[in-house]
């Protein structure tokens, strides 16, 4: 029961073993920024909370895992650190049955796992492993990075089939590649952080390290066994050979396990009594991991492109100097472009007010000569316009340019212009005030809707949520896939998913929609979906209110600022007209205005900071909601497909016997949990037998409610259309039965 589960989870404990005792789990992301590689991997039996720890829970924002938290932290640091420029790239690899798959491949959501290009290992001469077919996506913001995580997780979920319980039997490696550089420097700091969600470990401990029994081989997660072998080899002193190459996972994590990396293992335990053996085995494994000593080094490298540019410049300088020293100056004439450049440089140099400004033309005598001649020309021109005219007009009292009458006339002209300017300024102010008033009136009329959110880019997201809150099942997976397969890696995954939902809206059949409504009503996760919708609405309302607070504070600050300006002008005018002293002294009115600005500023900051946090939370909740909806959609599709197949088989049988529509039900297999193996058994029973009676494990409210229609429905003979007709009749019956029960 839920209560038991909660109690069990509360008693879960995490054991963290560290390579370097000084470096805690919290410090790893920080070390990533300084250029060290890091790995955090979760190890434990199925259901002990590895995915919950690494990625996060599917229900609440507070349950978000290490990956979203690290992404939040890192992007915040990128912004804070003004001394460096950072770039981040993300890859997401899934290893299933020793094959690697790119979880960020856009084809992932449209194709079966087997049809996807496999990620393969390639080793260079320095034994560094490279992964072919694994895409790397740049993430320039936390939002983009979280979208990539969401996309990968969704792809992982979609690719899950009853035969492939991916979350339990596959390993996932989310890698964050960070590159930091000081502007102008040729040195780069490259580092990567692997966040690894390993497959369930239980089989390994049961098999033992010694050998794998042939009969059990297909059930055993070989790569975890090899991981254990590598760990043992690394923890034993004097072991020269470490068998990294045995599995893809150990090859990919080679650096993390015994190389240049700070590694933290999180051992997850399900501390129920019946799991005691698994728990002990996990602790032993953690103990061995703790013995491994890694030598992490700072990953600094020089960017070859920048070095080339620098070296080319240096070579040119040296060539010029050499030519100068050896007396072999270049003889060819400067071309038009060079002459133009020199002219601009000299003009800039002459006009530069800075006395220390220098003119850099390199050690090229041709250029130096040309610069001298340009400077000479400038000087002569200057003399001609000032000194020369002085010599020609030594008397200041004559009527030529510069005479007293001339100066007087110019003064009057300046005065006249000043008057014109002040008239224009006051007109401008009036106009501006008018525009502001009109703006305010307009805002009042439109109710200032969503202004705050709009300012922070929130509006679209929340509006998107509103639009999708009413949604219906897809006709088939193909529809969903085709509509969302346009994803190119950087688009919003949630947008593509919702588009998919919306696209099929117009194509729904009534029977299918009715069936979906019933299915959704009984679906166990529906409570979570509804809860999250409710929380999301609350957050949205809070964000809207905060947005308004931010806007109000902003306009109040602007108003107070203009009051201060006004006050200052008033005081200045008073000072000039009345010749009052002390205009420079502090003004209590202005002080008061300033204090009010400070007050508004702090409420603005507070609301804005909360809005930012809220934005992350809203996005996270939207992702959770999307995932839950996708899961519901997928479960419904499976159930529906099973129903249709069974009806088709039954109706064919009945038609052959000239019978009416059969009774029976497929049940609601997902009312307890998303039991995918029961889904597969439904499929097989549908194809192998005409019996449609619900099995004991499949009973549900829907299953119990089905009765024979009691009338013969004319069928078309087309199996697909007939199946749809039958499903419609059945869904309708279920609905009516449900309503009848409700009335009772
Ligand atoms: N600390 C926890 N608090 C609440 N729920 C938890 C906690 N840890 C795990 N769970 C829940 O337990 C279930 C199983 O957890 P999770 O999927 O993380 O296990 P896992 O070790 O990754 O399993 P698998 O090996 O199958 O992938 C999930 O429903 C998860 O939400």
C-alpha cells in the first residue's frame, strides 16, 4: 500500500563513499567548473531509488534529482563568474544489452530500439575511448539543458516495451561537457561530469563473482558483473590488468573508475528485511569502490585555433623586424586597402585625446614613411586653418572673421538657439507625459494581463499549459510520433509532445474518447496528474500575482525617479531665480523619495527572485505532467490495441458461428500500476484464444461492468472498422454501466 511504501522509503539510507575524503558530493559540480572530471553513479537493486536519486521522482518538484539540481547550480555559476566564458554540451547514452543508444537522437521517439543507429566505441592510440553516433547538444541555458534531460527520459520511456523494461535493465549515462576560458586566453579548461543511473544490481549478487551459469545468463546483467570485476581489479594492489574492455559500460566509464576523475558512488538500499542479502551485497560493493584511488588532474589545454592566430601574428612581426634589421626592406608599393587603413589609423591617432595613445603600424618602413607623410599633411592643414589665418588677420578689431562684432553676433545666435531648445524640451516633456497617460489608460482597459510573466518569458509556458490541460487520446502512436518527430534536439520537448496531443484532437473517434475517459478515470496515476495540475495552477496564479507585484514595483520606482528629477529641477530653478543659497544641501523630500525607492527596489528584487524560482518549478512540473500524460497515453494505446485485437478475433469467431457480438472485457490493466508484463500477456491471450473472459488479475470496475449487448449489431466485414464499431459499443456500455452504478 502507499502507506507501507512511504514508510519503507523513509527508512531508506544512502551510503556515500568518496574517492577523496575532502571532496564531497556537493563539491563535485564546483570542481567541474575548475576543470576536473567527475562521475556520480548510483548502484543498488531494482526499486531501491537509483533513478529517483539521479533523475528525480515523477511527482513533485521537491523530488527532483541530482541532474536537475546540478544543472541549476552550474548555470547559476556560469552567470556569476564574469571572469570566464563557459559553454556546456550534453549527451545522453543508454546501454541496453551491451548496445549503446543515443537518447537524444530525434529518431528515438519514432523508431524501435533495434532500428536505431547503435553507439559504438572507438579507441584512439592513447587508449582514449570515443563514442561514435552519440550526439552532443549545446545547452546555453538551464532551461535548454532540462529540456534535453526531459527529452532523453521521455525517449527512454517511449522505447520501453513489455520485452524491455529499460529502466531496470539498462544503464543511462547523462554527460555534461563543460568548457571554460578566460576571454583572450588560449588556454581552455575542459571537463565532463557523468551522471550514471545503473541497471538493477540484484542478479549480480545472486550469481556471484565466480562465474555465470549458462542457464541464467540471459537474465543476468552482464555489464554489472563486469563492473564488479573491474572494481575488484582496481581495489587489489599489484593487479596489472584491469578488464575494462569486457563491457561497453566499463569502457565508457574507464576514466571514472580508475583514471582521471573524481568519482562518487551512491549506494541505494531498499532496507526491507527480505532485501537484506541485496543490501549487504550493495554495501560490500561500495566498500570495494571506496578502496580505489583515482588521480584526478586539471584538464587544461591550449586551443589550437587561437594559438595559430597568435603564432601567425608573431611570424609577421618577426618577418617585418628581420627585414628592417637586415636592411632588405620590401620594395613593392602599398596597395589601396593598406593606404586606406593607414589613413584611418593616423586620423584616429590624431583625434585621440589620450596623450599616451600610440600608432602601431609594425616594422614596415613603407608604412612608417607613409604615416610620417600623413602626419605632415595633418599638421600643415591645421596650420592653414588656425595659425595661418591668425597671421593673415592679426587685428581682432577689424570686421573680418573673429572680430568683436562677429563674436557678438554669434553669442546672440547661441542665445536664440538655447531658447529654442528649451521650448522644444518642454514640448517634448508634455508629449511624453501625454503618451504615458494614454499608456496607463490602455493598461487599465486591458487589465494589465500577464504583464509580469510576459516580461520574464513565463507567459508562453503557462499559456501552453492552459491550452493542453484539456486533452484527448491519440488515435494511434503513429500520429503522436509523426507530429513530434520534428524535434531537432534543441526545441522544447514538451512543445513537441503537446503538439502531438493537439494534432490528434480532431481525429478522435467518439468510442475511443469514451473509452479513454473511463480508462483515465480508473488510472492510478491520474491522482498524481490531477494533483500536479492543481499545484501548477496554484504556481501559475502565484507567478501571475508576483508578476504584477514586479510590474507595480517597477512603475513605482520609475514614478519616484521622475519625482526626484522634478524636485531637483524645481530646487535648481528656485536657486537661480531667488539666488537662494544651499541648493546643494540635502533635501528631506528627496531623501524621503530615495528611501521609498529603496523600499520598492527590495520588494521588486524579492518578487523577482521568487518569480525566477517559480519559473524553474513551473517548468519542472510541466515536464512531470508531460511525462505522466505520455505514460497514460501509451498505456491507453496498449490497452486499446489489445482490446481491438481481441474484439477482432472474437467477432470473426462469432461471425463464423453466425453469433451476435460476444460479451467480455479486456479489463483495466493499469488501475493498480503500469504493469507492462500483464499487457503482453493480454496480447498473447488475445491472439491465441477466443475466450474473452477477464482473468482474475485483470478484473476492474470496467471489466466487471461489461455485459453482452444482447442484440445483433450489423458488421461491415472489414475487420478494422468492425473492431472499431465493437469497441464503441463496448465503451458505451461501460459508460452507461458506470453511470447506472453511480446512480445506485
Ligand atoms: N527516497 C524515496 N522517496 C520516495 N519514493 C522513492 C524514493 N526512492 C525511490 N522511490 C520510489 O520507488 C520507486 C522505484 O524507484 P526507482 O525507479 O528510483 O528505483 P531504481 O533503483 O531506479 O529501480 P530500477 O533499477 O528498476 O531502475 C519509484 O516509484 C520511486 O518514485
